[in-house]
C-alpha cells in the first residue's frame, strides 16, 4: 500500500505519516513538500491514496489533483488545508475529493477518515532485520534525521487518551509538557521554524512556544511522537536510566527557577535549557530500545559506554537539526562549562545552578558575585546535628 503526502509543513506531514502507519502498519508513506516533486513521484509509480495540502510553495496543490483526475484515475484523495470557506469546498467538489479536512484538524477525525479510505492490511508487517554489527558501530552510522527522544510514560498515557477523544484538563497538559524533554524540544523547535515563527524573534522557552502555537496545534504537533514506537521505552532498565536523567533535569529546572526569581527574571528560558540538558543521553537510550527491538541484547555496561561516547555528539546533532536558537544552545552548554571570558548573565546563572547542585560546589560564591547574589554559607556539621550513638544493647 503506497501513500503520498504532499505538504510543505514537515511537522504536520510527520504527524499524518505516523497516524497512517499506526492504523496501517504495512503502508509505505512518501512525503513531498512541493507539487513538482509529487508529480514526478506519481508519474513514476501511482499510489493508493493522496493526502495533499492546498496552498503549497510555487504551484498550487490542487493543480496536480486536477491532472490526476483528467488522467482518469480514481485514486482516493484527501485534502488537508487551512481553507475551509464554502467557495473552496465547492471548488474541489468537481475533483471528486473523498475527504476534506480543515486545519487545525482534530486527530480523531483524521483517523476516522483514513480508516474509511485505506484498505485493510493483508497479513502482518515484517520486522526489519538489522545486519550483524555491534551497537557502537550502529550508532556511528546514524544520520541526524534518525535521532529522536523518548517520551515519558505519563506523556504517552496522556496523549493516548487524547487520541481516544477524551477531554483533557488544560493545566494537566501544560504541566506535562513542562516535564518532558521530548515534548519541550519538539514544540520549541516548531515554534522557531519559518512556517510558525512569523515574528522572527527566537523562541527560547516552552511557555513562549505554547503561546505562539496555541494548545490545540501544540497537541497535534506532539502527537506524532506518541505514535512512534521508537519513542517509547519498553525495557525496564532503559526506563530506569531515563528516569535518572529526568530527575536530574527536574532538580536543575527547580534550582534555575529559584535563581531567576531571585534576580527578578522570567524563569521560562532557564527552565527549558535545564530540561533539555540531558537530551543526548536520552537519545542514546531511545536508540538502545530500537536496537533491542531488532532482537539484540545490551548489557548495562554497553548502554553506559554508548551514553558516554555519544551523549554529547547526539545532543549537538539534535540541537542543530531542530534549529534550536543559539541563545538556548549556549545556556545548555553553560551547564557544563562557561566559555572563556564569558560575562553573559544568562550563562553564568545556568553554570551557577549546575555548580550548586554538584557534589563539589567550589566556585559557587564567585559566580554569585558576578550575578550580584549574596554568598551561600557552607553548612557545617555540629555536635548537636550529629546523629546520636546507638544505645548499647
């Protein structure tokens, strides 16, 4: 079964693709962001369903659909577009459109339409077999586009409830977004893309991203992650490792929030940087789950060695591939070390928070001086504080 998506918004195309593969696992989905590429693909091999946007860069999406119908093809066509006026609907009726979905669309409605248009799969999809190699070699061959982050269990559960059509509490949704590195990174990345960030100013916090995108659009944009099997950690050991990184991120989030409030700064960007500072390690865990899904086994030592070797490189690749703003990248980097001769307040604050939470907070007061914050006196153990000796039996 061949499905063609024609959509210039990569994030929406990814969501439609994940929904399609979820309900028809054997489907082969191709994505084209302009009509010329889609036309070439159609001429090379007609497909079983076309899902097309209307407004596309260059040539209008409807023009290709007109050509296909003139050729006598009865292929099912779904139009997904921001145009919902009566005139537009009437304009495409003559093309015998099988489904017309207005953006921003409701995912359950899209699923319902796809279920009706797609034939049922015959048999069970075959599992991809990986060539014999070790895990480190596998990681070395990955392209940046193949990297992603695992979702938290709570996020997965929440998004699955939304897919089932349940009404979700807005405060609960936003609270979960603020705890999940994968959701936070995706929304900030989308909010900085040219299709969404029309103002041009960099978006450096989850709060800004939610304001820019809106809650409904944000939900649609993160749903693709919940549909990707690769974004779900099923191994108990990998989930424990992920929870350790998550706990560390949450501790840092809370500390940077307190420091920002002391300095009368908006804490949002600092919290987002803190939440994303372990994305390299989480990415390795996501790849480890995929490796195990292919039938390989991994020891704890292998997972830890891969994390040490690739954590930093994967983090850099993700930040670049997602076009995260440089200001946010610098704040994440400052958690580990300050650039030479740095006097940027934001970076000093991030470094201070990391130092104060470390086992050896040496130099914290020097950083506090740079920020104009008071020293923190060391806590000295006293006889009164010492635990009492156990009474002899």
